[in-house]
């Protein structure tokens, strides 16, 4: 609740939880220039997979990923920047220590594989070698 990212000043503030730190770093990655959020391939992929998700997945499963959805009605967000931030956790770590993060990761991988792959390519996290930098 106390973590945040200031994209204009390229600064973040967070506690010591690794998942939260990686999530906030993901916000910085999403807004690097050129911005992933403005990338036509990302917009198309995220839009298509989100629409399929919202139309074909039972509502009780959608609740796990609502924060990453336009339906969350987040101030200043269509959910896409939160999706990229959370994807940074997935692409940067192997496993997590909380069931809540594990469940979200499983749903992201299941319903958004093309968009995750695209974010991996756009952030340079598309190989194990890049994760070791």
C-alpha cells in the first residue's frame, strides 16, 4: 500500500518485499522510451487477450486478475501498466513465496501467453541470460 513509482522522475519507493520491488520496477520498464504502453504490437496483443479473457473466463477466475484489467477502474490506468509491472515479477523471478502471487502468475501465464512473450522481448527479458544481468 505504501509503494509507488514516479515515472517522470524515474524513482520508486517501496518496502523490502521482493515482489513489490519488482512490480514497481516493472512500472519504470513500461514507461521507458519507447514506451511499451504505446507499442502497437503490445496494444493489439493485450487488447485481444484481455477481451478473450473477459468473454470466456468465469467471473470467479477473473477476480484474480481484475487489478490488471480495464474493469479495475484504476485512476490513470487501463490496467495495461499494472499488467506489465506484474509481468516483470514473472519474468524476473523463479517462483514466489506467497500463494496470492503464485495464483496470479498462473492465471497470467494461462490467459496472456502472447502478451507476456511480447513484454519479455520488449524489455529484453526474453532469455535466461538476460535475467542474470
